[in-house]
C-alpha cells in the first residue's frame, strides 16, 4: 500500500467529525438537499425504467411538518378536558330525561288522553292572553294605584317577550321532540326551546302578583303552584328540555328584579297613559 494512502486513512480515522455522534455535521444543508432532490427528479425520466427514484432525505421531515400544521378541527382530541366530558354528559342526561318526560307530546303517547288539558294549562302562561288581559284591565281601571301596577306589569311582559325571543334566536336550540308549533307560539316568537318563554313569564308574573297584590295564603300557594305547573306542562308536551324550563324560571326572576329597579312612578304612568290615549283617540 502506498504511504500517502495509509496517511490519508490515518487522518480520516483521527478526524473528530467522522465519529457517529458528529455525523450530522457532515450532512448537507436542507437547501442543498432540496436542490439535489429537484435535480434528481428532473433526471428521473431519463433514467432507466428498472431503477426506482429514492426519496430525498428532507421529504419525510417536510411531510411531518405539514401534517403537524393541520387545522385543529381535523385533529382527533385524544385527551378531552374534564369540563367537556361533564358538559356532554349532563347534556345527554338532559335530552334523555326530557324525551322520557314528554308523555303528552302526541295523542298516541302514554298520557295522550289528557293532552288537551295540559295544552290548556300551557296557554294560561302564554304572552298573548296576559298582554290582552293587562290592556283590558288597564282600560277598566279607575284608580291611580291600579293603573301604576298594570302599566309596570305591561312593561315587564314586553321586556320578557323581547328578551326571551332574542335569546331563542341567538341560541336556536330545538326541542327534544319534533312538535309542530301552534299559531300563538309563532305570533309570540316562541319557536325555539331555550329558554322556555312560558316558564319565564309564569315565574315573573307570579312573583309580581305576590308582591303587589294582597292575596290570601291559599291564593298565594295556588299562584306558585300555577307557575310550576305551567313550566312542567311544556316539558310534558315535548316542547322544552328540563334545562330550558329551569333557565326560564331563573330568567323570570331576573326580569322581575329589573322591573323593580326601574319601577315607574304614578306620575310617569299617567303621562304614558295620556300619550297612549291621545295617539288612539283620532281612530275612534
């Protein structure tokens, strides 16, 4: 063996960069690798058909980086949070129980024979009868205290309708069962399930009447029982979930507190009544 070859081999063996832990330093840069891979792909058609083109060393890393940059909705969540699991579990329980409690949803249901009575009970909590009755009592009332209470009740009913309709349009939650809505529900914009408008209105009206009317104890108990039965009737008819009715009750109490905070005085109510009377007097 010539002397210069033995010296070059000894030099390569003693070189630190030839060790396995430093081999990556001898690899070409990614730009050079991409250039070489591009030139190799261009020269591929000219090569013989028996030879297969080898992938460039940077292609695997590039594919892994592209796969790691996928959108979040395309990735499987293998470790969901505890809050997500608890929320989905409660939602499933709510839907299951609401469907089981819809015993008067159809005439062929288990309690379908009393469906008409339950429907009549639900109508007592509808917005149209309450607004119409309040306007009728307002026209018949002759005392300042009675007119003050009725005007504030009318404003509370309008506030309840607008708030519930806005939330229902925002959430757009369907009922537990496929039930056709009545004409009164469509007029009052009570089409979606969350929150329950009847429950909100029943809770607000019952709280309002308990605080502003002098009632005997049996009547007070019946008023609270009526509010509870109105909310329950909507579940039994398959119109709302359990959570819809509970949130409706809470929203009704909130509406009552808001009306109490902005309670209109007797002078303000008389001013509003005079404006309303002048606006309607040319029509009669």
